[in-house]
C-alpha cells in the first residue's frame, strides 16, 4: 500500500449516526448514600444491591431500557410515559413494603422530552432535567415534570401535587414540578380506581357491590407494614415481585437497625406523647442505636449531634425529642421518634 494513500492522523472518521426520539427519562438514586456508607458501608452496599434488583425487575416488567447505573444511580428510558410513572410507583411501593430497607430511601425523577441518540447512546437536556428532578425529590418519593403530568394524568390513577418551579442547576429552564402519590385507598362507597385508566375505561356499574374491608380489592396498594427489626442477610434472598409484608427473613447483625422489640405491656404507647422511652441513664450501646437512625435523615453529622446532646441531657425521652428537632421535615421527624423509642425500649 502506498503510504501516500493512507489517511493522515488528523483526518476525521465517519460522521456518527444521530437521531432524536421522544422518550420518558427515569432517573433514581439513594438519598444520603454517602452518609450511610460512612456509618456502615458493608450493609449499605448489600441494601443497594437489593434495591437495584427490585428496580431491574420492575424496569423489565414495564418495558424500560436500563442504560446506566453509575454509583448508586439508576437511569432508564421508556417509550411510554405511563409505563415510566407506573414503574416508579411500583418500585417505591415494593421498597416501602420491605421493612429491612426502611432506612434506605430511593429518590426518583421522571421527565418527558426529546433524547439525542448518537451510536445508540442517549444524550441531551432531557437526561439532565430528569437527574435534576431526582435530586429534588423527597427520599422515598417521585418528582415529575409538567410534561409528564400532561401525558399521564388522564390515563393513570395517582395524585399529583404541585411542587413549584425550582431553579435547576446548570440549566436556564424553568420547569413546573409535581410530586406523585399513590391513588387513595378505596372507601366504603366504592372500589379502588385502577392504576392505569386505559385498562378500565368504562365506569363501574352502580349495582356492583363495594369490596368488604380487608378484601383484596379494598385498596389500590397494600398497606405499609410497621418498622421491623429485620436486618440484611449475609446472602441476599431472591426478590419476588410482591413480597408479603410479614415474610420471615434471615437475621444477621447490622449497625443500622433497631434491636428486636420486647413484648408490649398492655396497650401500645402513644407515639407522640409517651412518657417512658427506655432507660433513664443512657449507655454507649443506647447512643450507638440512635446514631444510625438519626443518620438516615441528617447524614454523618448525626454522630456529633448525639454525643453533644447526650452530654446535655441523660434522660432518654428528652434526648430523643432534642434530636428530632434537628430534622426539618415533620414526617421524617415522626418516623425518627417512633424508631428511636422502639430502639431504646428494646435495649432494656
């Protein structure tokens, strides 16, 4: 071959194939993953593996294309926006049903927009916006753009709550956002609405009897179980599509989780105004139980807060209330109060 016929090093190659397609972009990651790794990296990685397994199963069921899992993130594309939102709701429902993962919360963002494909790899602003929505979502919640609501609102039974028009990092776009909540449970006046309105377009006949309380059709989604002292097994069990809430799981020590509950004496204590919360004199073991519970909401700073406030008060009930005041969200604050009292009561 004549050297003069060979292309030079600066000659560009063939132009890559590019195309644009309208897609629903799904982005998810674990809230406060860095803080959980600081507290207990082994069990956090095990929990992440189980969370990813649940997400991969639901993506396959709802025809989502998983194209990336960087770090603790999950990114996927859907041709159907309805499938994308249904998949997000199902993932959050399954994770909430698993008591052993109560401290690990997934945030999900969904955006509908044009995706640029180059050599079958997705790029473009739509992916960036979905990632920004995910970062703004509440732990355990779903945040979607207005374009998603416009596409799915007539076709899916869910509650969409306006969440404002936030400023997106590195983006001049002003996009209205909405939180997605599961459909309300059925009342005595009628059965639950279907999750996908396209599967049941006809109204329910008035003569159809309403479901009895406790029956399979009494609610659109199963009730969430109470927090359980179940911990991560050394070998992860296979995740089923709909694990029973009371299924027995292998036990193993984990620094995150509360110890087993002791048998209740009389009626259950009031979660908001309980006068007794375990031992009055807090020992190192009791403080060690509070650190990971608070770290779920505040991250690594939880260890410093527990030590500092324990020096100010040796009363367990007062200490828990002081720590709860550091959590900005009222809902998360109530969760911490309940779990902290359970943890200290179990130490007696």
